[in-house]
C-alpha cells in the first residue's frame, strides 16, 4: 500500500501541473495589433526664397611696399652730419634731412666758377668797346656799312665772348648743383627698413645708406580664378574707370584678434600666376600704418569691435582679402548640408512626397551656395538625412513649433475667512435640581 501511494502521488502532482499550464495557456491575454503608421519618414525642411546677394571673392596674399628705395648720395665724400633718428623702424617724412656729405670742394668750385663768369663778362665788355671803335673808324672812312657778321665790326669775336659767358654760367650752375647734392633728403614718406651708414663714414656716389619703404600706400597681390573676374571691378577691365575698383577688406590674424584695413583694386597684372594660371590682382591700402589722423576710412566687416586689433599692418604680413563684387538678383542661398551628390537637393512636395532635383550652383560660400535654377520661391528643401531616398516616397515634415508644457496644477490654499468655525459637541448634564440643560463644549 505504501508503494502504491509513493507511485501515485508524483503522478497526481504532474497531472496538477499539466492542468494548471493548460489553463494558463487558455486564459492568457491576447495582444492587440497596433496599426501600421503610413504617415511617412520624418524630415526637417527649410523654405527657400530668392533675394539679392553681393558676390564676395576671397583670396590670400602678402603685404608689400609700393615704394622701396635705396637712399644713396650722388656725390662722394665724408659724412659730416647724420640724422640721429636714423634707425631701423624710424619714420621719415618727404624731404626730411637724412645726412650731409662734406661739400667744401663743391663750394670752392662755386667760387672759382663765379670768377670765371666775371672774367667772361669783362672780356665781353672789352670786345664791345673794340667793336664800337671799329664802327666809328668805318664811318670816318666813309665806306659802305659792312654786312652783318663781318670781321670789320668784330661780330665773331662778340659771339665768342657771349658763348664764354654762357659756358662760365653753366659751370657755376653745375657747381651749385653738386653742392646741393651734398644734403641727402628722404624722397617720400617712409620707414627705415635697413641701415648701412654711420657718422664720419667715407662714402662714394651710389653707396647705399638706408633702405626706405613708403608708408603712404601698401600693396597686396592676390591670385583669383579667371572665371571670377566678371564679378570684380578692375580699372581698365570690364569698362571700369580709374577709381572704380572694387572695395576690399584686408584682414590679418594676430592671436585672437584681427588687423583690419580697407583697400581697393587698382589694376591687374598682365601675366598669369605661373603656378595656378590665375589672374593676379593688385590691391592698394592707403595709410596702412594709420599715421594720418585725418584718415577715418573703415572697412565693412562682420567682426565685433572687441575683435579688431589696433596694431599696424606691416610689410610681409600674410593677409586674407574679401573683394566686394557685383550684386546678383533672384538668387537662392542654400546651406551646404542641403546638397546631395554635389548638385542635387531633396524637396518636400505639397503632396508630402519626395522630389529629387538638380540645381545650378553659380557661387560657393564658406557655409552655403547660391543657386540660380532648379528651385523656386516657397520650395521646402530637406536638410535632414533621408535613409533610402526614392522619388515619390511618403514624407512628413517635423513640427518645429514647440508646444508649451502646461504648468502643474497646485492646490489653492483656502482663504482663512472661508474656513468653518470650531466644531461644537452637545452633551446633556443634570443641574442641582435635576433639571436637564445643554452645555456647548468647544472641540479644537
């Protein structure tokens, strides 16, 4: 009997487990099917509109001096006086004295030539007296008046005397000119780039004293592609007159700030850049060191005032230039991330489907491009990624309008005046005479 029970009990437990499992399977909840979302792929779009744009040509170049001259003496001698300000980096104005060469020999030559002039004048006066005597003798003889230039009236001797005076005066002027060259002056407003002279130094004609760079104007030569010349005003090119060159913003990076100057395109080099076969434009910057207090020219820049440095623009600086070109009407500006495969864009149609279009890009900016054809005002261009772009696929635009989150509801505190008064409890009590009376007890 005990063995039967040991055999039956496991079977009963197994049967109970099977029964419970079957009941759980039969009574399990059924999942509801969620309807498939056929609204389309979610995309972000921008609405484009054609506007006017200024075409800006960007390039790089190096600053150079318009005038770079070696100042040297025209006469030889010893330096007797030297300007104390002659040092590298010193500024000089036009015709300012730089040095003086010993000119004592020139002054002696001047005195000598003055004596020669006086001697020639005396010879002419003597010859004039002889001519008068010859003319009187001729009249006394009663002969015919001699022809002009004859020896009888000493006309050849008179011409010789006059030519000797001219020669003596020319020699005097030559000596005076030599003496004036002893004083060396600055040929233009400039800054000393190098110096190779000292006081009491013996110099020869043409020996370099200093190298002076003009400060009135600096030049920047930049290379631009030939196809971009049609957007730039170059004097002598495209029918532009002398002062009608395009305005230029010249910018040099100095740490976290920028040295900004305003320039102008003044001419174009006749030779292409041998490396890139590009046109070479010459840009002029007036008063680059800001030495003229009357110069208030400022460049149109997108920099903030605190980003602009007050440092001067120096020769040899590597700068970036932005040339303001012609204005273009009815051009659409697109961000670069809207382009697909170079010149394709995705457009969300009115039917909320995908349209793939090819656009014509005529100008590229650092972060965007200008498009002429392929789009029209009001088109919605997709700027977000599309996983598998197929023309005509269903799309839906992202709603960029953020819904305001409702503020959490807070329970309003009741006004103290509206609170009910303290609750009262009525009890029965017996008086001394046993009479019943009502007593009100305040309940806190």
